[in-house]
């Protein structure tokens, strides 16, 4: 998953929580979103990043917003879900952490928007 190595029991629990929540997100068909969130963990392999993601992954609000958004708008771009989640995270952790998160998400969002898998949202006004 990453090169983040648990240093003690607390870190091991955190890593397990991250894995469980990663599986929850995958279950909802959000592979790209999950990868983007995990990239923030991979790119900041230290305890602070682990704690940050542990807190985020165990926040039901985060999981619910992803699932709710896709049910209300079945054609929503995965990239748009990533944008919503990125913004949600950045509000909770302003400053340098937000910059790192923005960078980790940015590449994933651009790649997915440009991919052949991206579903275009139909314009309802036409």
C-alpha cells in the first residue's frame, strides 16, 4: 500500500484502519478517489500523514459524502467526487498539509478527467 512503516501499536492500528476504509471506498466503486487519498499517505510517509489519513478515513462524513454524491448524480465524474473530497480535507487541515493534499489530488484529478473512462455529465438544459 505504501512505504509507511508502523512504528508502534498505535501506528499498526492506524494502518489497519486505513486498509479497512480503503476497502470501504473501493466497495463503492471509487477506485480513483481511493487512490488519490492513498497518494497523500504515500507521498508523506510519516506519522503525521498517517494520523491525518487515519482521522479522515474513519470520518463517516467523508464516506457518506462520496456515496451520497454518486447516488444523487449517477453520471457524476469520479474526478468531481475527488474535487469535493479534496476540498473537504483541505478545509479540515489548512496550511502546508492542505498544499500537500492538493498536490497529491491534482495529478489524479487531471489524469482521470483526461481518461477515456471519464463519464461526461450530460447537459440537462439542451
